[in-house]
């Protein structure tokens, strides 16, 4: 395939773009192929090195669909500052809502391991108090003291089970949190084509 056919097919595959952007990319690849030819490659080898028109167009269209937000600015810093201050009730509340939504997502993710961890600590504390206090109860009533000692030992067992569940859940939820963070980063990542 020669350069003319490549550029014509590339233009055909880039029909979804605005004409100015399409012309900019076509001239960019025209220059790239010309540079390869100046370096000693044949025209066909230079086109092969660039890739197929369809593949190049798919990569360009993928990055072309990203959202680009341009903030309107005036030429005066004073007016920009005033507009920023006056717009704070709108953009400030949106930023705060986004931060709170993000924080609530993390709270929801870590709620279960936190609950099992607190339960484990609570049961362990209860078991220690129950075991230490059981001899004092046995002095007054032997059956009640034995029940309290048994309850303390059972509480240690439940505490160990909840502690194990907390460790297992925490390892799973660390992975979930990492995946959530990765999705957040990719959500806000911008692709820029120069």
C-alpha cells in the first residue's frame, strides 16, 4: 500500500471526527510516513511501520471520544477571581457532594470487616472479664460461677472466629478497595492526542 491510499483510507475511517481534526491527523501521518521515507525506508515499508489505516483510526477514535472541558476564562485575573468566588455555592457544593459520595463508598466497603473486628475485640474483652470474675461468683454460687467461666471460654472461641473472619475479610476488601481506586483513577484519567 502506498502513502496516498493509506491516507485516503485513514480519512474514510475517521469520518466520525470533525473535518479540522481529521485533516490534522491525516497531515500528521502524511508527515510521519514522509519522515520514514527520508530516513531510507521505502514508501510501502513506511506505511507498514505506521500500521493499517483501520487500526490507526480505531486508536485515534478511542482517544478522540474522551471528554475535554475547557473552563471559560476572561482576560482579567480580578474578574476570574470574582467569578470563582461567586460560583462557589454551586461548584463548592458539587465538590463537597463528590467527596462525601467517595467517602461513603469507602465506608460501605469497609463496614463488614470493621464490624467483625469490633465484635472480636468486644467478645475478647467480655471473656477476660468473665473469666477473671468467675472465681468471685463461685464463692457465692458455684453453678453461676461455672456458667460464667463457661461463657467466658465460649466468648474467647467466638472472639477467635470473628478475628479470623476479620483477617480474611480485610484481605478480600483490600483487593476490592484497590480495584475501586483503579476504576476511580481511570474514570478521571484524560487521554490527550497531540
